[in-house]
């Protein structure tokens, strides 16, 4: 098999290894949208005294809305029409947001008392910050793997 320096191949034929810095950047982008939605959902659900399930479902829904919205904003500014921008956002962010939300909410459910804590308690905010940190650590290698295969945020970079 012939290798060309300008097109290095990864461990799987035809794939290119993604740089960790690009994966970190993609994960930070994802974390920003997820955090805005997640915090909003948790604050709304907690303030209204909702049970755990509806609060988590609202937080997840808002994380996807804000995550996609940030990407839509960026690709529309780059000149894509709305239809194409929606396709790019779905391709770029769906897996990343899903992994981040699964890990983030799983961690919150595992922290004793986190879902019962009120907005004025340090436990509420500490558990949320801890959950985001764990989700970031888990999602970064996922994004690196996706980018290395031309998926995830690699799709977004084709349109910048």
C-alpha cells in the first residue's frame, strides 16, 4: 500500500487520524450548546418543582436545540442556506450531543441528591459541573473518532 505524506492514513484503510486539538474544539462547541440547554432545562424543572424524568427530558431537548442552533448560526454565517445548514448541523452534532447528554445525565443520576437539590444549593451546581467534566472527557475521544472518519464536526469544517 502506497502512503502519501499529504494524505496520511490511519489504522483503518482510508481513514485519517484526527488531531486531539480538533476533537477538543468540537467537544467544546458541543459542550457549549449542551450546557446552555442542560442548565436551562435543569433550572426550569427544578424551579417548577418537577420530578426527575420531566426535568431531564426538558434538559436533553433544550441541549439538542441549543447545540444545533449554535451550529446553524455558524454555517448560515458561512453562507449556507437554511436547508443545507440544517443537514450540516444534524450530521455534525447529533452523535456528539447524544453521547454528551447520555453521559451528563447518567452522572447526574448517580450523584446522590443531585436531582433533588435546589438551585440555591452548592450540590446542584457542583453536580452539574462534575457531570459536564465527565461528559467532556468521554465525548472528546468519540469526536476524535468521528472526525477521523470524515463524520461529526469534520462535516462542519467542510463548510467553513
